[in-house]
C-alpha cells in the first residue's frame, strides 16, 4: 500500500509546513538532536514542533484557513485509526482527544513497503535496520488536522 502524502512530507508543489523540508534543512523551527535506539544504527531526529506552532499561529491569525490545515487524505485517516498511537493531548485545532501518531518509512530495499504506514516504534526500527528514514505524522481523526511531527534518519554509528 502506498502511503498517503501529508503536509510537510514530500508534497510536490506545496509549501512545506513552516517553511521546512523533511530533510531538516529549513530556515527556522528546527531542532536536531541525536538518539540512540535499541538498534545498532543511530537515528538522527528532526523535530517539527516549532514549525507546527508557526503554522497554528498563522491559522489563528487568519493567514491560512482551517480547510488548509485540516486536509488529511482519507487513506491517512484510515491508517491513523488502525495503526495510530493515541496521544493523550487535545487536537490543537478542534480540541478533541482524537490525535494519533503513525509513521511512513522510506529506505533502499523496502520495495513495495516504501511509503507504507507503520506504528511509530516499528517504523523507527525499520528505518534503523534498513538505513532509511521514518516520518512521524500527527493526525486528528476528528477534524483531519495533520502535520509532520518528526523525521528519523539512519546515520553512521559513532
Ligand atoms: Zn482535530
């Protein structure tokens, strides 16, 4: 199954949320840190929290509409319902407790599983094992809000 595209994650022709790219080379709102998972390959992390805040601020100031930010593809909503890890915090848009986290993995050798939705822990393990990337997406299954939350990339062990 090909994973649906989400805001901030490789959408050609669309401005990535907060002016950042999934590669973490955006001009602002990016914090990069390194974590050492159970796997032997370390994963670098790009945190998109500040980019999310900037987009939500734009929405509150009327620079983008709710339709612009609550546009999750039906496949993304379906994957979030069945694979998504529940977050115990309210949606930043509709305030309902329907937020889920799930992840998409891209790596050499994944073949038909490239871009498939996974549970976050499984996606990170797969990215480390296959030396690829896992893109964690926050989705509200009530209002369709969605945003790239973090990107994990395999890097050489130190
Ligand atoms: Zn919502």
